[in-house]
C-alpha cells in the first residue's frame, strides 16, 4: 500500500509514521459527463508543484514546517466504478485506522463519495463543506445513481438533512435546487456569510471538498465543466482561511484537467491552492 514514491508534492516528504496528513491521488474520471481527463491531475500537480515555492507570503508559513506524507496514486480499477470507489474507501479507512487525516487529489468529483463513506463510519457526526460551481444533487444522471453530477446527493444519502454546506454554486437543474432547499445549505455564486458556519460547526468533524470549477474559468480553464461567473483566486483563499478554523478531519481537491489548459496555469493554480490549504490546516512540527 505504501509503495516508494519518487516524485512528491512539494514539502510532503515527512515519514508516514510521523505525518499528521497523508496525501494521495485518486486517478478516476469514468463518469465525467463533458470532458474527461481529471485522472491525470494527481501526477501533473506533483510534477508542476516544483514551479512554486514551499514558502507562502500570504501566510508567512512554509511547507517544510508541515507534517505531510505523499503516498502516491492509488491503482484503481478501470471500467468498474463500484470497485474503484471501494478501493478508495478501503484506503481512506486504513489511513483513519492509523490516525492519519486523508487528503485526496482527484480525479472527478465522484471520488469524494468513497472518501466520505469511510469518514462517516469513523466520524458519525460528520459534516461536509462543499465549494463548487455545480450543486451535484441530481438523484441520477443519464440513468446512473453514481456520477460526478450526483455525488453530493449520494453523500446526503449517508449524512441526511442539514449536514452539507455548499458555497459558490451557480449551476444545476431546477429540481436540484428545489430538492436541496429543505435539506442542504446552499449559498449561490459566492462565499457570502461563510463566517456563520464557524459558530454552527464549532467542534464538529468536518470534511472539506473543493471542486476547482468554483473558480471562474478565466482564472481556471483547465476543468471538465467550466461555468462562467465563478469566484476569484483571492476570494477562494479567503474562504479557505475561514473554514480552516474548523475541525477539518480530511479534505479533497477535484476536477483539474491539466491537458485542457496548455498554458499550464490551471495546474499551477491548483498547486498553489493545495499549498495554501495545507498551510492553513496542517499543524507545524
């Protein structure tokens, strides 16, 4: 399970037994509904992370002072969604058994369901914070219950009402918003009022899932389903700083398609965001 990794994300090179967080890739994009290719995000982010510094001038912190182990990418089953999700769930369960906090790079957004399944078994009072352009609350998409368009609905199946907080949502079928109005908290378009979530979720275990298409495509074109009208990089950084005050027990970053932005800017934006999330959330050693 812990095979030798020759290339790691910058600063994520602490020994497994001493790490608080374990980073891993889930290269899965089998249900992508528009443009596939997010399976390549994990490797691209590791390779391109060396173009940015370990030090963050935003926070005056350095990745060398964090406690993160990069375990590489999972070898996921190709062609069977249920098996692939089971492999991710099993790996996250093992990390939790070892008292680690999982950090997953997707892959498309359906991989979040597998991680949440394991997290929910470990933390029955789990809450979700979800940054995204899309509601992802469809009950099915093109006849399947398991799609990146249904992932948050399947998460709701586990957690139930009022345990999911969505921000930045600006796309979805009308039925998703109607159904979700009584069941999840949805803040459309931006992060207004996000400070309120701190009081509501104080002390509770929280899993954070970041779909990178929450960013405006003028900043982040390298994604599978880009949506105009997204947030800015600095707005996203500000929201991350706010939620980092919570008890974040794991998080993921999904839906980067490196090959859809030949400039490489989208991959570098994702790398910088991952650095900033770590430096916000991971304790110093």
